[in-house]
């Protein structure tokens, strides 16, 4: 639901050392996929550790509207009684995906090869984001779309009556587009092939294999080639969702810039297609270690230990790593402000079409807090001032973007004067326990009166 009616202004101020254990919620990408694939399987899928943020709850509501029985058993345990591949009923209402690009794009893919008509909408942020990147390949399967100008929501998709399989080279590095095509391919006969030049998060591939689909991945000179055989009978699964590395990024980065801190963030998914931030932070000189590395539910997992790191250095971030840390650039730019020298981030054009234009949102807020930032179409440079030298004191706009709001709250933990955001309500989309979790570590983040 578009639940951002009442803005929640928030302030973050310098605090004593952060310490303790930060149990961040379940992975958002895996949570969406658990519900959608569960709804497309025959029988009952059990999920533990589901992220109960607004984005995922919108996907749960959507799966119910398509005929799946989705039950919340409490404490992050859910079950989904699926209707089988091609078994979606036509919803009798508009599907509101709230703030979630992942939710809407994956669900569009999942329904596009069924003979049903579905209208999608979202909040002001989602209704401004490009959908042609998904509806273009879905048209190749035989789906038809009517939407607003610029390929934006609200939008109606008429699913294909007689879907044909597709071979599609994804033109932008996007796991959402790749996943939409694969989910559409589930209900098309024959082999659907997706080619991606840069590898993006591979949760869909891993989970489709887990649900019993025939899917192969091959790394070639052309890129990564993923081949899915359509019309499998998906087998229900028991899924333990690992904790989200994109949420872990906030307490980790906060600990790095806060004097004397020592924070443990246990059970974090470290799938290599997601873990680029942590590699980058270590290159900057962060005291960040992986403990107790293990495999859980087919995903690599470790406990992260982050300690105050007073001598961070600005670096040139490897652009080849961009896809594996695409959601983490906002909080990386905050850490970069406390490093010595410039941090250069290139090959990041996709940041301009997230929940907000994240380069613009961060550059504007960082500048208002006394940090020099340069930016261009697909790059930006943050000129670090070094620990203890970042002024702060400004109000920043969160632009209905959870990660922008949280990044500025981390900024305020290290600046000389507190930092405010105009609206922290979007945080609930991905990290509903952000405020109590950070308070438990010792942070001073408060809602303004
Ligand atoms: C996601 C893919 C990424 C990421 C988003 C989650 C996913 O988006 O930014 O938060 O779960 O597939 P793009 O596919 O637009 O890169």
C-alpha cells in the first residue's frame, strides 16, 4: 500500500561508541521471490525470516489477489499455498505495489504469460519509475501493455494467451528485468534465454533451481547466459531467508564512523552478487571482518564485525563491482565523507532510476552538510573531509526513498552538528526496525516533534 501519507521528520546526532549485536531483518530480494515463487508452486511453501517491511507485505497482498493462500504465522514465519505455474486468477482490484520496484516488476513478469488482465499502481516514487525496461521484453512473450507516458504506472498488462518463449539480452544491468523475463518464461513452452552483460544478483536463478525448475547459467564472452525450460511443476520449498546485506550496511557503516564502536551483525547473506560494499569498505581501510562463514539455504552467510575505523581513505571504486553494491552507494557516499581524499564512483547510471535519483538526492544533501560532491550522468565523486571534520547541520530531503533517509541518519552520527531528514517514513519499506535497532546500539536518532 502507498503508506507514506504522514511525513516523519527525523534527526540524528553524534553519540558514544556503538556496541552490541544488530539483528537486521530478512533479505528484501529473497523475501519477494519467496512469496512469488511460493505462489507459483503447487502446495505449501514455508518461509522463515521473511522481511515484514511494507514492500514485501505489498507483494504478499498481491499474491493473495492472484489466488494464492498467504498466511502470516507470526515472528517472520509465513506459508504460501501456491496455485501452480499458469494458475494465477485474475485479481478483482488494482494491484498496489506501494514503493516497490522489485515487487511490481517481478509480479508483472510472473503474470505476463497468463491470460489475465491486471492493473498495477504504486506510490508517487514508483509511479515515476521506468517500466518499459520490463514491458518491452514481456511484449516479446505476447503480453500487451497500456500505461502512462514514458512507460510509467499506473499500467494495465494483458497477459499472453499463447505465450512464446523469448531470447532476450537485458540492455541495462538489472536483476529485476532479468527476473521478470525468467518468471514470464515459467509459463511459456520451450526455452527462455536471458543474456546479461554484467552479472546482477542471482537469487532468482538459485531459487528457481531450488523450486525444481530446469535452469542453467553459463558465463561466456557475450556475458552470462541463463536458460530456463518453461512450464515446470514448481515444488514447494522450505525457505530460511538470510538477513539483508543491504540493511546490514547501515549499522556497519555507522560503526565505522563512530568513535570506539564495535558492532556484530550476525547471519548476513554474502552472495557475491550482493557483497560489493563490504569489499569496497575494506579497500578504504575499514576494520570489517567476516566471522563464522557458512552456507545457509544455499546462500553464503557470515557474521560481520565492524569496528570504528579512524583512518579511512578515499578510493576509486571498481565500476565492475557496481551491480553487486548498487543499493549501497548512498551509505557508501556517507562513509566517503569521513574518509581522507576523494572517493570516485563510476558506471552508476542506474542510481538515477531507483526509488529516487540517488546521485542527486545524496549529492544535494551532502553538499548542504558541508561536503564537496561532483557529479555527472553516470558518475560522482565525494571529497572526504576526514574523521571529525564534517560539519553537518542541514535538513535533507529523502524523496520517498528509504535508503536515502537511512544514509542521512548515518551521516548525522559522525557530523559535528546533527543532520535531519524531512521524512523518515519510507524506512518502513525495507527496515521497519531501523530506529529501535540503532537505538539499541547506542545511536541518537529521534523523531522530531
Ligand atoms: C533488486 C534489484 C535491483 C535493486 C533492488 C532489488 C532485486 O534493482 O536495486 O533494490 O531484488 O531484483 P535493479 O534490477 O533495478 O537493478
